[in-house]
């Protein structure tokens, strides 16, 4: 018995070591590569080039704006909907679950194809406005945003809270804003960070709809430079890490269980 | 999914016949930006240039060039789903049942969370810097072992390079989904089996594996879909030289390379069908495994 346990522990270490190697080698390799812009000395020049690039700052800010707009819009759209379904239309819940899972079935490349086809001519000429990109990102955020809100609503007694607020004379907007929303804070923050992590580097839709976002900027640098892309990869990894770390800190839920649609 | 215990009990509202109106904003939005675009693709696949109904586009999907791209996408997705699935499962098993110190498990899960979200263009950059022609590992192998990786026929910009890159977000996802499933295996089941004289093999063959199998297969199917829909990583890595379905669709969007817009829709439609099968299979198997693993 003890022999078996010891043997299995050795195997466990073996697999974990192999996994760690797979995780860390590309990171270390990229870090090393990113420091070698100058011949024979390690330097942070690649980082300085990237951070000093005006296009970097502009595209990053642009994508941050897109992410914030996406997060706000998806909260405004999904919180009242999910609340309403919980309170009044519980039988519709499977339908909502199905629709919010659809972005996995319709991958971003296909979705953007349909959007371009649908909105590139009057009367619905929307491809000339970044609103279409934000709308597409809101769709991408459905699976984890809705899931996060739904889980949050299940964890509270929506009905009693609503009745209590109503008996004090609160109207629906007040109930949503002052009762439901504060109780959803943790779910919303983790959903928002996941959305941020996806939108900030999203390439497929931003590139095909032609907006100067961070994803297309990355692709541009990848085609023209040698060391800067490595620096950008390290910065992106740090950003992803920080974002997910914050989710882990704030919500003790399992943020990674829903794979984000379309990050790849 | 818990059934609601008191459906429409407390609040009786004279307007409850109009309750569905509350779904209108969501329905309109989803219709305009999700269902509508998807429907356009589906409808377009069954139309000819004049707008009449035809099955010709679906038939045209079976020309060698398009079949090749489906086959390549299926191959890379299957290889990374099975490879990443097995490796991820072993890692998750090592973390849950391997008697490792707690911090190792925490570190593994944290890394998996980050790595499964670290994809797209930065991931391609990282692998180019590591395994590209002048990458860190390539150079290291040459300097230390005198081994010239690119002389063996390997290249990061081919099938196996892409597969190796995809694995970086594939197996962490497996770890994330399988760890809770493995946690759900109850200690008593093993004890009961051992009391009945079962060896470790018996336990795995007749207890643990049958319980885990739906979850295991389901997650691998999810990984398949995860790789099948990937575009940015492949685009940044190979610049469109690998003939994947997503790359083809991207080229078609940029400028009708198939010289037939409706064939383009059919190409995308075929992809949606495969994705639907994969997500459907995952959901079904996940539901089955929920019977035992809470």
C-alpha cells in the first residue's frame, strides 16, 4: 500500500514537472528573447520601444475604451434580463442559457462574417461605426457575463429581496440599482474582468471590421519587428495574469470554468 | 440546475401576461447581433447568386481544396484535444490525488487559469520567440547539444508547430474542468472497492473511469471546438499559409477568394455545424457526468 502511494507520488511529481516545463519554457524563452534587442547585452530596449510607441498607447487606449463600453453595455442589458427571468419567467431560463451559450457555437470569425454581410449596406449601415464592434463584443461576453450574473442571482433570494423592497415602496429601477446590483457586485466584477481580458487583445473582429484596436496593432508589430513582439507577449501575459489574479482575489468562484469565446 | 421551488407564488400581478415584454430588449439585441448574422450565413449557404434556393454550395464544399482545409482543422483540433486532454487529465489527477503539497496544486490551477486565457497573437509571439528559427529553445538546443531542430524537418509554422502552440491553451482548460470532477470522486467509493478486494486497476476500470468518462470525453470535445474556432493564433503564427477553415473564411471576408460569396457562407455554415455538434456533445456528456459528480 505504502509502496503504491509512493510510486504514484513520484508519477504525480513527474507530470507536474512536465507541465511546469511546458508552462514556463515559452515564458522564459520569450522573456530572454525580449531582452536581446541589443547585441550581446541584456537590455530593456524592446520594452522602451514598445512603451514609447504612440501607436501602442493609442491602440491600447482604444481597446480599453471598447472593453469599458462592452462591460457597461452588457451589464445594462443582461442584469435586468436575468433578474426578470429569475423573478417572473423562470421557465425561460433554459432558453436564455441556450442563447447565451451560442457564441461558442458561432465562432467570432463566422459571427463577424454575418455582421459584415448584414450591416454593410443601407438601411443598416453599421460597419462604419465602432458601435457594431462593441455590440459584437457584448455577444462574445454573453457566455461568461450571463453565467456570472445567473450564478450571483441564484445565490441570493431574489423574490424576498424584491418583495421587501416593494413593501418599502421601491420601484423596479430602484430595486435593480440599490438592491440587486450591490448584491451582484462580486459576480459582475469577475465577469467584467474576464470580458476585459478577452476584449483587450481581441484580433479577429477588430481586424476584419478595420478598427485601430490593440489586437490588430499586435499583428502589425509581429509582421515588422523581431524583439518587440516578445516584449508585447510578456506584457500581455502580465496583463492576463493580473486580470485573472484580481478575479481570483475578489470572487472565490471558479472564473476559469467557462472558456472565453473567441480569445483564440 | 435547481428547479425553482415556488414558481410564480408570491407576486401576483395583473400585468403578468405582459411579463414576456421584459425579455424584449435582450431578444432584440440577440436577434440583431447574434441570431440575425448567424441566420444570414445559414440562408446564404442555400442560395444561388440570384437568391434562389440551391444545394449546390453545400455540394461545392466537397471540392479538394475545401475538404483539405476542413480536414486540416479537424486534424489539428483532434490532435490537440486528445493530446491536451490526456496530459491535462494526468496533471489534474496528479494535483488532486498525487499527494502533492497544497501550494503546488494552487500554483497549477492559477497557471492553468492564466494560460487558458493567454491565447491569440501574444501566444503566437511567445512560441515564435521560443521555438522559431532563432528562438530561445532552438538556439539552446544548437549551442548545448549541437542539435539543429530545423534540420529535422520541424518548423513552428507547420502542422506540428501549430499543434504545439494550441496545446498551451488546451491542456490548462482540461486541468480547470477536470480538477473539480476529480475532486468529486468520493473517498468512500475507493474504500468500498478496496474492502471488496479491488486492486487499484479494478477500482479505475470499474468505478472511477466509468464515472469520469463522460466528463473526460465531454471536455475533450470542448477542447476540439476550442481549437476548431481559433483564428488569431493561427493567423499570427503562420500568416495564413496553413489552410485552416478559419483562415479560409478570413480570406473570403477580406476579398472573395472563392469567387462565390455563397460558397463562402456555406464554408462558414459547415463550421457552425461542426461547432454545434461539439458544444452539443459537451453539454450532453457534462449533464450525464453531473449525475455522479456534484
